[in-house]
């Protein structure tokens, strides 16, 4: 087996391993595979045909996966000027921060529907659970905003520690 083929096999094997974690977390299989492929392959953007070829899957499978990933905010779609083809890329430089912290819309929707229930339902234990729901969503929104600020402040330093083989330690930390 030549080196290029061995590297490709290693990449595809890792796609399956990483995708399995995402599938176990609730993502659909093909979406998990496509997301992982874009996460670990080196190109900046991909046409649907390039994704299909890279993963040896059908264009129809790619279409469904990218639609789901775009609606989840994980991929962005644009046009490649030279070919007028749609291209897909990871949504932003901070893929995980965007994925985790850009959930404020969901939190607002849960809070808002709980508030409607609080307004309409009579005093009861079920209404009390809606009060707790609204309060929790408000709390999470505030906490996630603060967490995003802390992440942005420490992202490069923590990333550098992983690049230098000292995960979780500041790169300037030379203690054992």
C-alpha cells in the first residue's frame, strides 16, 4: 500500500471513530461523517461532489447531511466563483465555540414558551416547573455568555498547550 493510500485509510478510519462519538451524542450518522470529514481534511471548502468522493458516499447522502449541518449552524454555504458551484465549509474559525455557545436561540425559545405557560396556566406544581424552566434557561444564557468570554480569552493559550504536547497547561508553564 503506498503512503498516500495509507494516509487516506487513516483519515477515513478516524472519520468513523470521531463520527461514532457524535452519533452517540445524537447526531445523524451521515451528518456526523460529513462534519468530521470537513473538520479533519485539509481543504478550506468542498463541493458536494468533493465530499461525496472523499467519503465514497452518494450526492444524495451529502445533500441531506449538509442541509442538516447548515441548519444546525455547523456549516456555511457559499459559491465558488470559478465554477459557480455551491461550496461548504465549517462555520467559523472557532467551530466548537460556535457549536456550543450559539445556542442562545434555543434557550430563548424554551424560556419564551415556558413564559407563555406561566402566564396561561393556573398556579400548580406543573406551572412551578415552567417557572423553573424559564429561570434555568435565563441562567444558562447568562452563563454561556460569560463562558464564551472566558473561552475567547483563553482559546489561543489552551490551543498552544495542545500543540506543544502539554494539554491543559499554559504554554509558558515549564513545571513538571
